[in-house]
């Protein structure tokens, strides 16, 4: 790290502006402690200097269909660049946006019309759903005709797709997840219905193998994870029981069958969307929910047996909807990203690795963001980007929220005795909490 530079105002005053943190650590780390070296000794601050994550800028990246309510990401054309796909509730389509590798998307986009039975796609998921192929396919959750719960759009791996085919069950889905629930290393489809039914369609998709079970309360969000630790943990399902203000974990038996659900209060109201991650590095699945009527996010730390510690809640913007887990600042800890539909914003809550999260950082995203995802849309950048679907009324869009990294343009003077005041100029000094000179290596998030 460069030596400290400073300008003297008085023997008892030192003013410092942020040095170039990108030369010593990824964004978002704590640097410190602050030290001042004089001829007679070294002074060390009692507190650290922290650089919180830089500002995010939202910009339109491509048109989606009407009312995009679902969002998923993957490499659909095999070019090594991340793409995005939306479920367009208002136009009964799926829109695929091919990544350019620089945080933007190519034009034109690909619009895939859904058959008449696949009315109002809401949720969307991707996975390798064609046996013997590594190509990503798309599955949508549809509230269409009775007996059709989802549409499967098989990818060819080159950016083209086959015609949608129906996935038959009696309960239309509102959300869908893809994962292996029966231990055969093949992806299965799990869907949630607002009538309280959770439906499992086992691989190969379309084989008719599967199961249904009722949770006896309306459900919405759904995810697949291993909620039980120990020898041979088996994947289970977690659903958002939004009408009851709970989540329900349905433990898997490892063969496509499931045990009785275990419910836990989330401490919020109308928790329709959820995400799963390991928030405290204990190897146990944790859950976060967005609570639309409480304007909060709930965090539930798993005990490794399908139960959770009491929920902790964090304030976010109005009407939070989509929620995802990612490492926004590359510190190795899980962070939460949520769309604030009523605030036209995205909230980022930085995790500290213990299961706790810092107060939200809120970023303007455009009109009515619905779904959210995260990924490396900029080739060569370690810091991932956030992409959100916007419901703009009749003109619908996606936006990418990309990092604006701080830069140093200069500082004066370049040397001086203890007590010197330094003025450093640069760009994007946003949300800066403090400064460190001659500091130790980065330690923790702030």
C-alpha cells in the first residue's frame, strides 16, 4: 500500500480522503486501523476506516415483454457470456436477452410465444432438462388451463429453442424451481400453487413421475435445498406460506417422496418470495423472505434439521418482491438483494458472515422492479452485476445495476509531518465511512 500523504492544518488536525482501495482490496472491505508515524512513535486509531460498496447505476439493457414477473440467468448460446430470460405475464411470452459481456445485452432480443394453455407465466427457472444434453432449458410457471401447470422450453445450446411443451398437473404454478430432489443427479421440477399444493415432476421431465402434497395454506415462492445436515443429507423443498406469515420446509426422503412440512414464522406479512443461502458459514441452509406488507426482509438461520432460529427482520423499501442471494462485494459472505416494487428501487443488504446484515443500501432502479437476479454480466470483472425486471406499464425493460468503482485523480501535498491535512480528489467517493493509511490488509465488511 502507498505511504500516507498529508497536509498540515494544525498539530492536532488531520483530514484525509479515500485512497485508491482498488489497489489493495476488492470494494467493500474495511481497511485499518489508521496509523500516524512520527519521529517519537506511532499512533493508532481505535476504529477502522471502511469503504462500503460503491454506488450502482441503473441503465436499460433491452426490451422485455409485457409485465415481466420472472427472471432467470444462464448461458443459453454457449458463448461463455451470461444471458437473461424473463417470464412475461402480460404478453404470454418468454424473452431471452443475450449478453454482450460488458454488462449490456445484444439487440434484437428473442421472443418465445407460449401456447394458449400457458397463460400468464409468472415464475421462471432454468436447468439442464434434456437428458444427455448440457444445453440450458427454460421452464415457466403458468396459471393457464386446468391440468397444465408449466411450460417446458428445451434449449438447443446455440441460442435457439424448441417449441414449448406442456407439463401436466392439476394445479397451476405461480413459482417454479429446478433441482435434484430424488438423488439421481438429474434435475427435477418443483412448483408452488396458491391453493397450497406443491407439485414435484421428477426427471426425465414429461415422464409422468412425480408427487403432489398439500401444505393446507396458500403458498407462493419455492426453492430446493438440503435443510438436514449429517450423513447423507437429502434435498428438500421450502415454500413461502405467505397467507400465514411462515415458511414451510418439506424434508425430502431422497427418493422423490417427502415428509410432513415444518413451519416457521418469518416475523413479517405477505412473504411471497424467498431465497436460500448459507449466511453464517455453518454449512446449514438459511432462508430469507421478502415481506410485501411489512416492507421488510426476514432472515432465518437454519439449525440443520428443517427448523430455524427466530427470524431477524430488516427494513427495505416499499412492497419488496423479488429476492436473491449473492456476494456483492467479493468478501466471501452472502448478501441479499431485493426489489422494492413500490419504491422503484433495489435494496442491498450486506452480510457480515455471522448471519447478520447491515442496514439496506438503496439504489434507484426504474419503475416498479419485480424480479431480480445476479451474475457476472461483465467479462473479466470480479464484482458481479445485479439485473432487475421492470414493470413499466406498457413499455417493459430490464436494467443492470453496475458498480461505479472509486478512482483517485490526485492529492496534495504529497508529504508532511504528523498533523498534516490531506486533500485527495477523485470520483465515486459514495457512502464512504472513513479512510485508512498504511493500514493492515482488509479484514471484514462494514
